[in-house]
C-alpha cells in the first residue's frame, strides 16, 4: 500500500563559514500535480545556486 507521504527537499548552504540545512516540505508525489510541483521547486532552487 502506498502512503501519502510528503516530498521534501533538503537545501544545504554555507552562511558565514557554517554549513546550514533547511527542509522544504512539498505536496506528496502521489497527489494530483505533486510531481510537477517537486520538479519546479528543484529547478527554482538550482537556478538560485542551492
């Protein structure tokens, strides 16, 4: 059985010599449009250097 888990992107960045990590929760990949939202978020963060 597939669960409706939420997708999450983990963003790592350096701030003043310290490596930080932030999690961005997204809609589940199993919901309508979830995969599209995930791909757009990945592209948006990649464009900004994350």
